[in-house]
C-alpha cells in the first residue's frame, strides 16, 4: 500500500472492528473492550456479523454489568446517533468505547470516534514508516488503550499483529527473546517493564526498528548501543491513546526523558489556574485539542462538560479541549516535561487509579469510619495501594 487515503483506512477499520478477537460488538455498535474472563466459556467473543442468541446476550449483559454499564445503555446510545445499525461508517460515529479507572469506583466509558482513530493510524503510518510486511506486537491488554495502537496501524497498513504467549509477559528474558525471534519491527512495552528491558544488552542486529513505551513516567534513558529507536509516548484515553511523542536519546544523561511534542493534528496548551497560557519553564495544566479529542463519557453528560471544555484557541465550531489534570512545562528545546498531577490519581502498570474512589468504597464497608489510601512504590514505579482505616467507634 504505497498511497493511503482516509477511505482506504476506514474500510479495514470497519472490517476488523467486527472480527478482531478481544472485543465484544454487535451490528452498528462500537466495540467494547472487556476482560478475557468476561468472554464466553469457549474463549471466543460474540461475532458481530450475526444475531445474538439468548445465552450470548445474557453473558454480554452480565459482563457489561461488571463494568458498571447497562447493555441497554450501549444499544440505546448507539441508536441515539440517528444512524441505522449496519449503515456505512462516518467520521463522527463511535469506533470504540474503553473504560478508565475500571477497577475502582464508577468506571468512565470513553467514547472515541472514527476520525480520531483514523488520525492516530495515519500518525503511526507516517512517523514509523509502516508498510506491508511490518510486524507489531500486541503486548497490551485489550482493556488498556495502548492495544488500540498495537492493533489498528499495523493491520490498516497490511502488516501483522503478533500475540505473545502469556509466559512472555511475566519474564523479561523471555520477552526479549520473543521480540527477537518473532522478528517484530514495532513493540510497545509499558513503562515499568520497559525500564528493565532497556537496561539489558541486545543483539547488534534485530528486526525491531522502534520500541515505544508509555503509561507512566519514564525515569531512565536507554543504553547507547541499542539497535532500535526508543520512543516515550504520552496520552490519556480521552485523546485517543497518544498525544505527544519523544525520541529518547541516551546522550542526555542526568535529564529525565521528556514526553516530547504533539503528534499530527493534536494541539497542546499549557495554562495556569486562570486558563492563561504560560511561558517556557513555567508549570501549568496540559490541555489537549485537535482531531483526537474524544466525544466524551458514555451516559455521563455532567462529567463530560466538566472535562471537555470549549476550545477558545480554535476557529472550528464546536471544537473542544480535554483537561488532562496533568501538570507540565515547556523546555527550552520546545518539548514537554511531565511534572505530575495535582489530584490523587496515580498510575499502576499503565492503569489509571483514583485513590479517592478506593477510599469511598472502603468507607462503605461495615465497621469503617474513615479511610486514607497512599501509593506504594517499588523504586520509581507505583506498584500498589496501601489503605489506612479508622474503625467505627475508635477514639
């Protein structure tokens, strides 16, 4: 495929969104990523090209309920778009729904539209030089939005998606061996594991051209002798996986890797507490605009209005900005340096976790009066959460 058009990308997106295992769908609906345990006993997912029988519908309804969402909400939400099931896809129809903070509190279903996913695919195709014959790895779980970037760019360019055996995901040496033996040309590895992998020696010649990482703060730089390019990626689910990229250069010892510059058709703004843009070296909240901003949160209009605000920098009618809650600053080189968050959200192995939501659930337990949660760290990475409780009636 030497020349791609948006139409040529949307056709395989439509085809694979109906057939790719790991997602549950139905005619005319966006895909919904669920845990593997929520699939049928046979380990297969519901085919979206046929009617669901009563048992399958029941399993899907129960699975959706575990994520705090009604299957009726999904179906009715799709119907509210005013497009009959099975109608040709348009750029503003939903491509998929993926949940954040699903393990604590009430999950937020992020609705991503086709034009946003198409833009992401274009970025990968252009920046990485993807072509037929490339081999991308699917190391991320399908409920982690990094899997979107593992799957669609490769398939839409005529490439292959490599799915590793489960054992590879828990052993660094096995993972490195598999990446070499599988002749993968692109791999995304979550930050905590990537920091270990990037410190190991690699063969001088490998098929791997690009090694991307993200999901948490990257504290270490790569070895100087690595035979591939290392990318530090940043982006919330609400802006379609990736928002900024940085090439990690080993020569800059002593400086933590940045999160780089915005990818194609993504706009970034760093503002202070009053919403005014800040200068180089001054910290502020990161706002994201452009082609990849999500539609919002499924069935939660108040939260959508709070986090997705009018884009005062855009001349496009209806354009919005996503308030990330992440604090950053511009470097002298024109790259973004990640500073952290001002709230109690943390990242555990790439998953967003709200400490306040955990505390609220603990306080609902019998015999608990107060609860306070703090992150537990293993080196630089957050490995878990420790909860401190005050029993009811304690002095």
